[in-house]
C-alpha cells in the first residue's frame, strides 16, 4: 500500500526533549510483563520522535481501533453541530422519528423520548450497563429502536454508563441531518484535508458503519488525529474541527466510576467527555485490547498505540506514564549521552517482533485432520477439515472449503483467501504442525495446532474478537462483521 507523504514531520527524541532511555525502559517493561504491542508512535511538539511496529505489523497497515472509533464519531457530531444541523439538545425521537417505539412500558417510552444528543455523547442516557446486545435482540433490524426499548435503570443525565449503542445512534443522527454516510463525511471534512486516504470501516448488513467500533487506521493516522486534537482542531492553516467543540468533547462532562467487569484502572476514574475519556494526564480515545490515542497537552505530547492486551488499560497506561513522563523535557539529562541513546533506541525499534513459531520445516508429508471445537471460542466450526500441504515456500493450510492460507517457515507469508489479508508462519514439532494466522488489520490471530497422529486440530484465538469467533467472518471482504443485522 502506498501511503504517500508522511502525515507528520520527523525528529529525534533528544531534539524534542524526550528521554530515549525512558522509551527503552518502557519497551523493557512491556517485554517483562508480556504486554503485546503492535505499534507505538510518540509525537512531541508536533514531530514524530519514536515509531515502531512489532513484525508482522507494519507502518502501512491499518489496524482495527475498536472503541477508539467513538472519538471519531464525536468529531462528526461536532461538525454537524458547527454546521447548524444538530444541537446538543436535539432529541433522538425528533431526528429519527421512524425509530421511536410505538409501544412498551410508559416509563421507558417517556425516558426514551427525552434523550438528547448531549445524553448520548456523555453516555448518561440511564442505561447503567451496555445495552447493545439487548437492543439488537429486541430490534434486529433497527438498533436505535431497540436501544430506546431497553429499560432504563437511572434517570437521564444523572450517571455515566458505558453504552456502545449510544454511539451507533449518534452516527445515525449525523447521517440523517447531513444526508451523508459517517465515513464519507469524515473523509471529506477531516481525513482528506489531513492527507489520510486509507480509512476502512466495518459495517452492518445495511452498509452503515457501526460508529462505536470498526474504524481501521494506520498508527500514524491515529497519531495525526491526536495532534489535530492537541492543536484544538487545527491542521496546518485550516480549522477542521471547531476549537470549542474539541475543548468540550475532551473535557470531563460527567464523573466516572469503576466499570463493572473491567479491571481497576486509575485512568477510568478521571471523568468522561463526549466520547472521550479523561486520563491522569490529558485525555484519550481508547479501544478494546489496547488501542489508544493519548493526548497530553501539558507536555505537547501525543502517543498512539495499537496492541493485543488481554488485561485492562492499566497494563499499558501505567508503564507509559511511569516510563515516559519523568524524563519529558528534563534539563538534567546528560546532553552528551543523548545522541547515543537515540541511536540505541532506533536500533531497538528496528528489531521489534512478535514471538516466532519454533520448529522445523519437516518433510514433504501432507496431513488432513478434523477440528475439535470443544474449546470455547473456536475460530473454526467443529468437524472442519484441516489440511497441511507442503509447497516451495512453506505450506498451504486449508481450513475447510475456500479458506486456504499460505504459511511461511521462518518468515511471514501473506494471502487473502476471502478478500482480507492474513499473514501466517508455522513449523512442524515432531508430528504436530503449528501455525499462527494473523488477521493483520486487527489485534487478532489464530493459532492452528494440528495433531497428525490423533487426527485432530484446534484453532484458538489469542483474543476472541468482540464481534464473534468465526475466522471466516473476519477475513471476508467487504468488512461486514455483523451481517445478520440489516
């Protein structure tokens, strides 16, 4: 993929007052704590000073952002407000009247009729927990109507409750008042002026973008978005997003509490804006499994991270704050040592890689087995035929009908069996064949383990995708990870 010119200028850590030693300490700590990152970019004073990708992830690949997508939807809302097409006090039922429920408990109907853009943005609609699954079950063809039918546990405007459906509804409201799809609006008003030409979106069966999830961007595009926000919505000589909107969206509009089911994290407790989280330092957009856009205005600092974290946000945020901030602009750093520190860090960044699949090339044997899908969250259905066939560059791994993955030995091979790219590498370990199949534009990969003697295979996700465990679903183009919803 040709990305064209860089979005942000480059500099060195020492030139911008960033401690290269602190970044090395961060990388050491992530290794020691088995925190799996896919990319890291640090921007100081508007210049990229640190950038690295853990192979097979690379600079040109977009990466699924999960709920970091919400912050981009909030910017789209701000554009509609600035254009006079929407206001914070507009009610959902007035903008989307066809989605207003016609029947149900009186108290639920009444509260649903009172909900406004402001309630949606701040997630203070009265749903104490995420309403998404219940809303889709109630109204598979109209998530907005389902959202308005889910019983409320609190009066609107009184408490923050993290709720994915609020952002879906915001996306539909923006589309209704602007007459444009959410991706098209952001492409025209934000991405294209910034030079971002490679945004991808997961969609539901109707073709609509989720809004609360599903945006794929490169690490540099995420960092550039953070820089846009740090500069109050200004990019070069253009005010792309009103400064007042950026300030309001990234301020603490409502207090937050520990989210049920989330690991304890001091950054979660700093308040919520309009689809942005406040942090111990600055503010952030955040997505599941460690997708972050961190903005620290007090240090002229932006940090973009993509990752595959099994723990909560504190597994990454704590090390970032503790390793990076103490040396930020510290005049006590040894100036004579800085250039060598920069060089040592650059060398370390060039060698970043996920752990390799160890084993041998094996002979020319072919193995055909069947999937044991007993483990919960199997990436392949039970009984799926799996065949390992040697070829000149490694193996062809056949995962049922039509899902043929090219696997390298000692290197990654890329293929796109159903339209979306995957990269894979593997090895024989005695009579067992092991391959990692990476859905390279996401945090997810599948380890396929073939036991040739037992005649069985298992296909296990590193992290089961939030939109379901089917591998075929996640490697099929177009990007449509909820096809049962129209």
